[in-house]
């Protein structure tokens, strides 16, 4: 799938969101994940491995370290912010341009947007693909994923799973492409 045209006339690789969402749209609370789902951790690892990963500063703080095999691009308005083992940028266009360079260096055919709520809300209109884990829980939380509008997104795959070892809920892996 083609991505967008970016500055310099280069074609940006597709931008893919990876997110786990509860039934009530919650993705986190108090800057933490609200569930333990080992299967989803492995799914996240498989989708993101070898790719540039854009994330908001709060998500970077919640992960607490660079993830091996991936290059994190942290978006913050704080011009003094430093993140050891990650790139830091101060706006979304810069994040996308840098991600494109990093994708070329890593020979990655996709750029990943790894959260959190603020970044998903701002960048969803620019995304091409959604890798959504629907989590069969409805916890209270303060970070949300925007509604996936059926007029804009077409579901292309859905695999339902009962909880496996290390999973505290049932879940489904659902992929969408932009209509
Ligand atoms: N379930 C999932 O799949 C999933 C995935 C990721 C995260 N999460 C959860 O989501 C929560 C974090 O999400 P969040 O919405 O609170 O924060 P976030 O989106 O991770 O980060 C927000 C921060 O990003 C920076 N930022 C946002 N927009 C910007 C812009 N246009 N230009 C420059 N900087 C910008 C700001 O950093 P500064 O304040 O430093 O300026 C802002 O405070 C946590 O609970 C986490 O566990 C869940």
C-alpha cells in the first residue's frame, strides 16, 4: 500500500497504528497499561520489530527504555527533553520526516505509531493501517483511542482468542485499512 507524498517528493512508507483498546475505548490510565496480556505483548513485538516507532513523550516514559530492534522517535514540546537510546522531535511533521529516513536506513516498509492517546488522536487522519487488539475488558482510564469510523476504515482481518498463559482477558486481533 502506498503511503503519502512527503517533502522532497519521496513517498512515505505506510503509517500503521498499533494499539490495544478495551471495550470502552480505554487504552491506559495513570500513564500505565491497565491489563496483562502476554499474547498481545508478543503480537506488538512481531508487528513493530525492525521498524521506526513514533510515540508521545508520556508513552516513552511509561515504557521506560528503548525497545530492542526498533528505533523510537519521541514527540515532545519540551526542547530540553532527552531520551537515551531514542530520537527526540518537537512536532508531528518532524516525526514523520525522521521516521521516513529511519525506515529507509532500517529497510522497513512500514512506520509504526505506538501511542498514546494524544498522538493517536492527532495522527489517525494520516494513518494508512490499524493493527487493533480488542481487549474484552472495560476498565476506567484516562487515555482513549478515537472511534474507528466504518466509513473511513475497512476491516480486513479478525482473529478471536481466548485468554492464553499470561493473559487476563479474551482478545481479538483486528486489522483495518483506510477505505
Ligand atoms: N493500549 C495501548 O496500546 C497503548 C499504547 C500506547 C500508550 N498507551 C497508554 O496511553 C497513555 C499515554 O497516552 P497519553 O495520551 O497520556 O500521552 P502520549 O500521547 O503518549 O504523549 C503525550 C505527550 O506527547 C507530546 N505531544 C503530544 N502532541 C504533541 C505535538 N503535536 N507536538 C509535540 N509534542 C506533542 C507531549 O509531550 P510533552 O508533555 O513532553 O510536551 C504530550 O504530553 C498511557 O496510559 C499508556 O500506557 C496505551
